[in-house]
C-alpha cells in the first residue's frame, strides 16, 4: 500500500577562582554595568509578555511559537533574567514551564514527552519510535509507538501480550489478523481509521519453518499487494473471522460544540465491539476554544497531539497543579480523577487523540458536576460573599450541560493583555 565532544570543568573552575573574568555577566553586574544585548534579559527588544514590568493577573496563555517570542522567567514583577545557557527553541515550545502560571503549585510529576526525543529504530523501508514508561514514567497504563512504512513495506507477523490499538495518521495500509478461533480478517485502511488486533497462532511441524529468517525482520520491504479479493486465503479449511478488527473513526457523526468551539468523536466497545480494553476520543479544538474542565474516573488519559498548540493544566490532590504545553508529536498523560482542561493557544485547530485503557470512554465535566449539585451548596461554597456573581454562575451551570469543547464567552485579546503593562 502507499506510504505512508571532554570538558575540563575542574580546571576552568580553579582558574576562575584565581582570576575573575572581567566581562562575565556576574562581574558586570557587580561592577554596576548593564548586560549586553547578547544576554537574555528581555525578549524581542522588550516585547510583551516576558518582561519585568508586564502584569497579567489572569496568567493568560501565550503562543510563544506563533508570536515568535523568547519566554523568560518573569511573572507579574517577580523573577529574573537568564545569564546561563538557554535553549530558545525548546523554551518556545513550553512557555508555561519557563513561566508557570501563579496557580501552579506543589510537585506534580512530568506529564509530557515528545516523540522527537524518542530513539528511532531505522529498518528497511521504514522506522519506528516509542513512548513507554522508560521515556515517560507517568505512562503506566499505555505505551505508544509511532511508525512509518514506505510503499510495499511490511511490519512482520507478530503478536502482543496486551491488545494492540492503532490509528492511521496518513497514507493507506493493509491489516491482516487472525482471531482466537482461527478466523482470518483483512482490510484496507486510510487516514483516520483504526484497528485493534488480538494474536496470530500456528499449529504446524517445526520442519515447516526450517528456512524462514533466523532473526526478526521487524520492518522490511515487500511487494505491493493486490486487491483483497486476489490475495485473501482460499484454502479448504480457511474461514473468515466473525469479528471486525477495524473501524472508520472519522466517519462517525461528531459531537459538535454548541458555540463553534470544535467537536469530538468517541470510539469504544459500544461502537467498536472488538476494542474491549481501549477507548478513545478524537477531538478538534478551534482557536480560542477549550476542552472544558473535566476528569476521567475509570482510566488515565494518554493523549497524542496531531496538530496545533495546546496548554493543559492538571489539578492533582492537596491543591497541587501544573501546566504543560504541547505541540504536534507530543504525548501527554493525565492520571485518572485529576481535573484538567485543554486550551488552544495557537492560530489553527488542535487535533488530538485521547486514549484510555478502558472498555468505555467516561468523563465528568466541572459544569455538569456543579449543575447537578444543590444550588445553595454551590453558592455557600464559592460565592458566599459575592451573591451577584453567584447568580450569574448559577445561570451558567443550571442546565448541567456537558459541552465537551467550548468557546468561552469572554476571551481576552492580545490588545487587552498589552493594556495590563
């Protein structure tokens, strides 16, 4: 199918103790001198928002990539410039790590990994890279592989102890599977399609396999397949599987936002019966919109970002929270029952997969929880000293609407934020 250097640290340190370098950043500051422009004191000639005087009490998201900004650790008058080594491009991708929102608190484990940092295994006509607990220790429930196969290239016959669930990012691919009852399944897939495979088993004498390759081939060049009708097995005892191992996810009717914020498609055992251990959602979040505050009660979320730039804040136990930024090719983890939201901070839609080790997709939104809680309890808890705004809040949640993706009524523009300076 179509394709798819020795550093003498001790010696230098001793020399510096004896003879200060007169033009070092530290010595210049001790001498009351300013720093030259080559040092990272402010960004972009004083552009907002990573500057000492910038004030933003709401900690609004910043698209450092799209606005070509150099994030620095200044926040509402606090912080300092950077004198040491600085990875500018890396910082642009994670501005909320460089300057965390004031709401971030405590020690929340890392929940982000980029496939760009994963080792690539290069094979004949393709490659593969993975994100597992080795790369991302919080990825305890699922492991992911990103694979590229050229035209006619084959991922060798294999099986897994655990279920395999796959999503086609681009191109076309043929999948063959054998079920536990000996039934075979063949299908051709395209972008946006899924497969879930169980195992392959044989019952033949060892001599039959005497001349097969001695080592694993893993990924290798094969011939371009013909049609399924021409290539499917035709033997006397051959039978077709009664199970469907593939699913057209993007052909599902989406759950649309009521205000143009985006849409979601959900695939689990209810509409893809063979997928009894993996549930997933495909979400599109438009610029300015958010995947509203929610949590998952039955499994950790393993997210893969296909397109766009996202900001995700995760709220853990005992008042701890941490914010992460994601770009295409990144993996995100959100442990079960931890509240979180996904905000589009870029100028293009976010496309992402939310994957769970569960038979059903389940989430609970903050709005729905509040809407189904007695109103007096909500007001006494949140708005005891502010009944006017409490009334507005109750009106907003009264329908207990679970609008999975939404565009907030109040979105601050860049001009609004510039006025805070």
